[in-house]
C-alpha cells in the first residue's frame, strides 16, 4: 500500500510559488480528500460496494491539476461528489455495526490507516518542498500510522486463522474501534458542512 501511495501525486519540477497556491486551494482539499477516501474504500473491499472513481482516476486528475494549476469546475464537482459518496458509505457502514466485532473493527481501522496514509504522504511532499515547519509532526504521525498498520495486520492474521487475541491486542482493538468510529462520524459531518455552506454544492447532500 505504502509504495503505491507514494507515487500517487507528482510535484517534482513545480515552482514553489505555484505549489503554495495549490496547497492552499479548495481544489487541493477536495482532491486529497477524494483520493484518501478512495484508498480507505479499497481497504473495505468485500464489506462495501465501491462508489465512483478509483484511486487511479483521482490521481490522474490530481496530477493534471498540479501540472496546469487548476481544474475545471465541472470536474471539481465530480471530485466533490466522489469524496462525499465514499465518506458517506464508509461512515454508514461504520455506524450500521455499533456492536464491537473484531473482523469489522480491523477492516474499518485499516480504512482509517489507508485514508490518513495517503493524506499525510501527499501533505508531506508539499511540506518538504515548501520547507514547512509542520513536516516533523507529519512524519511522527506517519510513523504512528505505520505501527498501527503493522499491529492490525498481525491481528487480522490471527483472526483469519482463528487464533485467540492476547489481552493487549483485545484492548488495542476495542480502543481502536471507538476512535475510528468517531473519526468517520466526524469526517462525515465536516464534509457535510463544507458542502452545505456553498449554494452551488448544497444539492449534493439534499
């Protein structure tokens, strides 16, 4: 997953001023959110039906925006809709199963890891190019995500072979279940409010 995500967006040979403008733009927010949501969606294969564009198509749109410094409003609407649909689906799946279940918890937690890995990896590329002070915090967060991902893989392997989890793994998974469910709920609300605030995008959620 990590190597694939590192290649998602290419910002080499882009002028710093242009990068700064893109990094602060609404287009950047929606493209990175849609791409991160698509990666999360992939981690839930077999649990939910994918919605709209996949990571490859969104990456291509992201790279086109980086090259030309803009994206047409019609295509941006497609990106917004994809981000919204994917986050709605994941949040709904998470909320539909409020009782702790180990396998579902691993799946939704891996979706959380997938979302943040792509988001922070792309963010770190910009921060590095722009010499931003937040880069060290981003790397620390990425380190934590990778450790969580490794732990989840180990738990998933145990569950697939019907091994019992030890006490630490059980506690870790239960605490992750609460944290991740809250994350998807909050992300849903954030995107809902963003779309609601603009008359042009209100129709996507109504």
